[in-house]
C-alpha cells in the first residue's frame, strides 16, 4: 500500500507555498529513493471534502501545510479525526477530512500526521522567505526519513 | 445618502456588537451592530477587508501569463478566473469568435466548475442549516453531523465534487493551476476515451442533482413562511443572458432589472460594462459598492448569482432544469423570487442545468476537434465577463505595445453582492437581535443570511482567506461582556 504525502497552499502567496514546494521536492527526489516504497504525492490550494476519497487505499498519510504559529523549523502532530468543522468556510482541516473519510467511506481512515512548516510571510507574488526556505530544507529531510521508516 | 441602518444617528450612545473572523492571511469579513440604550438596532454593517493587491501584482507581466496567474486569486473558483481572463485576452489577440471546439471545451470546463462549486456549497456548507435548523446544536450542524444523520447525502456531495473536478482536470490539463485555456482558444482537446470516461458517470450525476433540487424544494415548501421572509427585501438583479434570453454561464449580454422587475438594460455589450456599472466607495468599507449608473447609487444596487440568473432569465435550455425553473417561479405565487434563502433552491436548479449541459456536450465530437486557436487584429484593451458560480465576474485588462499589462480591474461576484448582503444582514439583525442576549443561534442566523449568497472572501479580498467568525458584545466602555468564537 502507498504512503500519501499531501501538501497544500497557494504557490502565489509567499510562504503559503511551503506545502506545494515540499511536494515538488519529494517528486524530484523519489526516483533516487526506492526505499520509500510506493508514494503518492498530491497538492492543492486547500483541503476540500472530495480529498477524503484520495485517502482511500493508503497505508498512511502525511499532510503538509505552512503555519505561522507552529515552531521552527517544523512540527509534527499525530492526527485524530475531529468533528470540528468550519462550515462557514470553504476549506477543511485535516482532522475534519479524516472524520469525513470515516463517514463517507465507512471504515477507519489511515493513520495520519500533520507536518506544519513554520512560515513567516504570505505576501502576494512573493517568493519563499529566507526563513521558510531554510525550514523547507529541514522538512524535506524529515519527510524523507518518514517515508523511509516503514514499520 | 446612507441606507437605513447603515449609519447610526448617535453612535456615541450605542454599544457595539462585533462579529469578526480570525484570518490566516489578509482578507476577512466582519459584521458590526450598534445597539442603543434600549437595545434597539441602530446600525448594521458587513465589512469585507478588500485587498486590491492583485491588480498591481500583474502590472508589467506579459499578457499571456495572466490566465494562469489569476488562478492564484482564489482556491475556490480558480477556473472562473482562468476563463474570464482568457475571454478578456481573446479580445486583445483579436479572437472575437473562437473555433467551435475551443468554445465547447471552455464551456465544459466551466460547467465542471459550476457543478463542483454548487455541490460543495449546498451539501457541505448550507444543508446542515437547512436540514437541522438555524438554531440546532452547532456540534451537529456541520458536515460531520450531516454525514452521521444523512450519510447518503454527504457521500453524493463528495462524489459530485469529484466528478466536477475530473472535468476540470481533463480540460485544464491539471488539477491545480491548469493551463487549458489560452488567449484565442484552448491548448488541448478531449480524447474520445476521456469523453467516454466522463459520460459513464453523468447519468448518475444528473439523478443526484435531481434529488438535490427535490430536497431543497421540499424543505422550502415545508418552511415556506419562515424562509420566504428570512432577510427578505426587493432589489435589482444582474446576469448574463444568451441572445435568445436563455441563462448562459459562459457568454452573452448583460441584463439588469430594477427592484420592481423592470428591465434597465438588456443584451448589453460586456465590453462597455464600465459605462453601465460604477463602483461607489464608502469610508467604512474596504470593498466597493457597484451600482447601475442609470439608477444611481441609492436605487441601482443589485444582486448577482443563482437567484438573479434563474429568476431573471427567459428560460433554461435543458429540459429537466427548465421544468424546475418553472416550478420555482410559480411557487407560492412568485413569493420566493426575492428571498435570500431561495439562492439555495436556484443553486440546485443550476447544478442540474450544468449536469444536463455536460451530458449534451460530451456527445459532441467538436470536443475532440483539433482546430483550437484563432488570432486576429490586436487590441490594447479587453473585457471578459462570465457567470461564475457565485455570480457575474468581470475581468478588464489594458496592455501596452510591448504586450505588458498596464492596467486591470476585476469585479467579482461578492463585490457585486456587497450592498445586497448588507441589506440581508440588517433585516436579520432587526428581526432576531433586537435587545436579545447574544447566542450562538443568533450569530448563526446572521451567518445563514450571508451564507445564502455563498460569498467568497478569498475572491473579494483577492486573497486565500477563510470565513470564521468571532462575535463580541462590548459595552459603552469598551469592555467585552460576551463573546462567541467560531473557527474556520
């Protein structure tokens, strides 16, 4: 079964691009790392309900997002499904997506973690900040270790 | 001249209720309500912090980059911006008439966007309110509660979204930041195999869309008195219509009506929108207030979106949706035609119309044609208008001789609906807030009124944002005496 790494964010908004940037880096590295096993890489602007279906058939999931409040360079959090839904917004939280998966697919979601990469700036059209670029390197290294650790 | 309840006569003697979001990036909305000493509502304002950075951001860029760049405006309906920008740039490259294949491929992409956007809003954002009630336990009144109580509805919502996204992926080339539409046409067609794959699922999509229309129609009938009156007011409307008066999401002329239903202009050329629509600036709001020039700012504000389109077109070109449009117009002697909550009903009629339109297009061999691009006499200015899921979307660009963008103006659906949303919030505040203790149910009534319009603050503020709300009741000394928070 595959490991899914799903990074989201707006590539046009400075450090909000950290999620998609990490996916781009893993995509480039994957051919040289057969020890990662089967890997699915996915990116989007933000989490939406239909992404629950992308979790089907996955052994484990690593969600990746930029976070202004998470510690530098990154933080890893084990996720439990949550009923806390922001129904006034169009975006979902990863925990809410896990809960939706259970209810829509009728089975337990795969084990999932959230990798929050510390972000500093969300300016329109800006590139990754220096801080975010450094944090991205550390996060890519961690994601490689996570993919290699198949227990 | 301010509208009723727009500005309090004596704000210094009032206490202030603020419903304000916490936003991850710039761009957010808040509602402020002033109450006098007798707890009477004296002022209500919906503020949306508009961030106008995008127009500046694209200045100096080559024009051909714009259809891809504008998708960064919004993670909710990037396809609408992709296509509206392409339509404006069609004019600039002299492609006033696209090839049949290009036009149909763009239309299919757009119908996929309408389908998935309407499905998200109805099944996952609005239906918990509609099924459980505006005052229901908030722990239940969300998509999780919906999935627990009505798993079949939640699953269909997810699958409808997935189907619409597949259409976008196949026509735009990618799931995110697609490049399918370019100035003068498109850069890819659909293979017969891709059409076969999509056609295999469309009958089920139509059947689910029919069920959704049936559900909202039944709920409206069961709650007719309350829902017809909820935030009710009369207003003008604006939308695109085809030359024969049919609703058209992708192209046509502008039709505007006044609050009495009279036509202000019809089949107006979109290139001249700026002569018919102006935008008023108010000191208390970052977002502008568009109005019809012919009626002036006081009487010329209007609504856009599903209620405007379904309520004011002459007919729908697909049979199942047209039958539902007639039923909607005849409901209770036309009582729903101005009701904000009727947006939900019209949204589902449009979802059905989009699904039928997709089935029609998938049988058309032009989708697999290879004549995809045209060019003509270059122009330095172009306007692209289409009906995005939430309403009329206007993109206007000017370029220089070096093919760089030197000016841009975007009017998005949420901006068109600015005054209309303020009106709805004022009426709901008058009806439900007047002198009462702030409760989650009260806060939700205000949100229900806003949510009917499906506002996209990401678009309106030109930022990827959220719409979480926080309400604070502050006394005359500025002390917070009550607070409610709702994260996005």
